[in-house]
C-alpha cells in the first residue's frame, strides 16, 4: 500500500541481504522520463498499469533483487502470480490512520490526488487488503521503526 515504506524498507533490506534493490515506480519514471503523477495525468492509469506490469514481470524473473512494487502492482493477477511463483513476498501492513498521515500532503500519489481524503484511502485499502494478504508473509509495521521491520523481514527470509 502506498505510504507503507516499501521503498525505504526495501532499500535497507537489500543492503542487509547484500542484494540489488529495484523500485518499479522509479524504473517507470526513468523509462518514460515522467513522474508517476504526470504519467497518470497525461497517459492515464491504464497505460501506467501496462508499463508497470512489463517492468514488474522483468524484475520478478531476475534473482538477487529486493523489489519494491508499486502499491497497486500486486493487485494485478499476472504480476501476483509471477511474484508468488518466483519471489518471496511481504505485505508491509500499516494502520490506515498512519498511512493517511504519511500520504495526506504528498502530491505524488495520483490515486489520492483527486481529493486526498481519508475516506478514499480507506476505500482503496479495503479493496486491496484481501489481495495483499496473499503475500508470503505479513509484517505489522505499526509502532516499529525501519530497522526493526527490516530485521524482522530478514529473519523470516533467511529461515524460510
């Protein structure tokens, strides 16, 4: 989910596991030389999701990477099946109030830019959480700092 810390935690985890880090949103922005917000504004969500699927599939087929998928990527059946087949997936679960606090002033969230309300965020979260629960593990990120979360994921990953 947006605002859960996927990029920061993923980068830190990749360093601790001595793996490469990839963030699909940053890869898409670099590929198109546009921000995610501009892609949504000028080309639409459908176009973005198509590119997101291409880049996500490419990454999940590689070994030795920690990947931060965009908040909506795991919702896509093709991406999710590929992740489940070839990767270890983690849902960074965070209370909706905390997600709202982290995202309410961020203009880089195209799905929230329309009215940036807690109700919209809550609706999106409820739509996604059942699918997010299909991840290999769920990490409760509430009241934990980045290092605690990374340590917990690393332990689970190394003992799987």
